[in-house]
């Protein structure tokens, strides 16, 4: 008989990382619930999720929006764990920083409150970002999960992209504090720049940026300076690993394959027994093949 691995709620199922993660969770035998934002103007085509192997029996899709923090309750109620991947992404600075922060933080706290209310959630994995540790303003060669980015430093030196980095930093801090105060088992994962193949219809922004030189997107060349990268499948594997490895606590950094300034240490994740599978060749081969298939290249 197949082992019952429980039901996992993945927020933001339409995204690059979350959709890949859902595919892998279904392959691993999990029941999965995912949340998507409803589009009032047009029904969204979610066939890339509903056609996944095992989806007809094991995948349920709910509507929820970080702007309405209580909207995640139905999706979370009765689950064993939550992988909170969704985030407001505003790299162009379309909205004021405070609006993005408010949505990310109150939405995340709404999710954590729903976890407590459910009484069934054993663990929450929150997908953070290397931007929460990279911009401490300290002149160091290596950073790990003990560092925090300084939001004033980000505001000063990274005015436009900074809004995303600030919201990730403040949201992770708020989530860890809430979890500590309420005795919720929450571990945060801190990926660097995520590259690789994708199943979502949207061209993922990190894949597009990683291929800026191939695509000739000159305005993105600067983002490739000193960049560190990880394969999307290693990110999915690390999320699942953290679900299945309860000893990992606090924050865990993802592997950084690339150049430094500062380099990120993956020691904590590796020390718990996680092993990376992919290198730069697989990251770019997978990304380029998908881009060709979908007509982006
Ligand atoms: N990709 C990277 O290089 C990278 C690196 C480090 C960390 N991360 C983190 O990984 C996570 C996923 O990133 P990604 O690259 O997969 O991004 P993505 O493809 O842009 O996915 C973002 C997801 O969040 C959802 N979302 C945005 N605003 C929302 C809201 N108000 N309410 C509910 N859902 C909302 C989006 O839904 P819609 O489809 O409706 O817009 C989408 O499903 C994020 O937390 C990000 O910070 C990513």
C-alpha cells in the first residue's frame, strides 16, 4: 500500500518555483493543495497544473490572495504542512514600497495564523531569498543565515529592485518572529538566483534575466554581475527535504553556484544531509531547451 505522505499546501501555484515543486510533490506521492489568484477579467488556464501526472486524484486548487490574508484558510485547513512560496513580485517599482511590504507581511502572517487555527499543520517552509542576507552592508566574503540585509542600505544603493528585497527581508523576519512567539514549526529556505526548466506558461523573470546576454536584453546585463545561481529542481528538492527532515530549524541557505560578493554559505543545509544534484550545465541546458520549446528563443 502507498505510504500516506499527508497533504501539503503550496501557495502561489502559478509561479515558476511553486509549479515545479507541485510537480515534484505529486511524483513523491503527496496530496497537494495549491492557491492561485483569481483573475476576474479572464479565467486562468491552469492546465499546466491540472494535467500533471497524479493531479486528477491528488491536486486541489483554491483561490487566495496575499491582499486578503484570511483567504488562505480553506486551502490550509486539514493539511499537514504548508510551503509558502507566493510573493508579490514588483521589480519595476510600480507600487510604493510600503504597499508591497504590507501585502507580503500581512498575507504571510494570515497564512501562519491559518496554520495555527488548523491544528493539523506540523511544519511550514517559507521560501525566502538570498536578498535577505546579501545586503548587510558589512564587508565580508561569505554570508550565511546569521546575516540580515539592512533595509536602509538597500534603499540607498538599490532603489528600484530594492522594494522586492526589502519586502523579502521584512517578511522573513516577521514570519520567524511570529513562529517563535506562537510555537509554530517554521523553517525558511534562502535560495539564490533560480534557473532551469519551467512548466509555468509565464517566462520566469529569473530565467529571463539569466539569459539576458542570449536574448540581448541589455538593461538586464547589470543584474548578471556577481550573480549566484541554483537549479530549480534543487530548490524543489530542498523544500521537500525540509518537509521530511524535521531536525532542520530556523533558516537554511540554498547552494550558491557561481561567483562571490559575498558568497553564500550552504553549510547548514548540507550539514543536515541535503545533497545538490545539478550544476551550471543542467541549469542552462534546461532553461534554454524550455525557452526554445515555448518560443522565447
Ligand atoms: N526565482 C528566483 O530566482 C528566486 C530566488 C530567490 C527566492 N525566490 C522566491 O521564490 C518564490 C517564488 O518565486 P518565483 O521565481 O517562482 O516567482 P514567480 O514565478 O513570479 O511566482 C510568484 C508567485 O506568487 C504569486 N503572487 C504574487 N502576488 C500575489 C498575491 N498578492 N497573492 C497571492 N499570490 C501572489 C504569483 O501569482 P500570479 O501568477 O497571480 O502573479 C505567482 O504564483 C518567491 O517567494 C521568491 O521571493 C525566487
